[in-house]
């Protein structure tokens, strides 16, 4: 109880509940539209996509970090198309992409901005909220296309979100794009050790193999 200036008792104001933390939700229609539209350049150039290792993808509704090598602007959409139905891939995308119209579409598809020049705590928190809801977070550990050094962000987020890391290798071989999923890397052990193991797996998975789905 609080006491008023006149000496009477005044009921204490109950504490205001903290607003529920929000995270980017996926609009399935927008998501599918973006994945289909971004696949048009592949079709129009007479190319196709081969997918290997879908059996390694955990079932929908469970938290998952997808970590892939990065070589082209099509990479996020190729991985999204390669995943089994029910898995909506929400990528960390460079904040420069979040301009009017384009940024709105990216957000509706479930992706969210990250500042690649700093330790973006906000992006990490967003990733953890997605994982807590049983979602799928996509990360390029190289940071930029063609980067040679893997950063520890994927292993860090997986450890904090208690989610396995699904390595995904992307390669370009003649008239086909190849996406290869490897066995998930459990979210245990040290960040450095897991990052090094992820790097070894991606190096193997990024090599083309086979000719059919």
C-alpha cells in the first residue's frame, strides 16, 4: 500500500507487464511468391537445381539453424526452395537491403536485418526468439559472398537457442545449382570447436556431387 498526502491509504499501482517481445513472422503467401520469383532467373537460363540430403533436415516445428557457404545473391532463395515443405527459412540479411518496398517484402518473408559491421545484439536476440518458437534461422558464417573466414555467430546462436546446426553446401556446376544438406551438428561443445567443424563440413558439401534429386 502507498500512503497519500492526506494520510489515507492509496492502493499501489500494479506494475505494468512488459510487452511481449516480437520477432518477424512469416507470411506464407509472400514467402512462396519470393521463392518462386527468385527462381525465374534459374529457369530462364535453362538451369535447374539438384538437392541432396533432405533426409538430414529435422522435422518442421523444431528449432534449427541453417548455415551455408555464400557465393551468389541467389543463395538464400536456393536453400529456401531446397528445404522440405513446412520449413520457413528466416535469414539474417544485411541491413542495407531494408529499403522501402524491398525491405517490406523481405520482412514479410520472415527475414530480418543485421549490421555486419558490428556485434549486432538485436539480430542475435531476434534469432533466439525465432528458435524459441520452433523456427528456422539462416546464416552465412562467411558474412559476405566469397569470404574466406568463418565467424562464430552460427555456433553462438545455435548454442544459446539449443538448436542443431544444419550445414548446407551450395555449388554451381554447368547447367545446375546443387544444394547439399549434411548431418546436423549438435548444439553442444565450444563455439570455436563447432565453428571449425562447421567449416570442415561446408568445405565438403560445397563440392558438386551426383546428377539427380
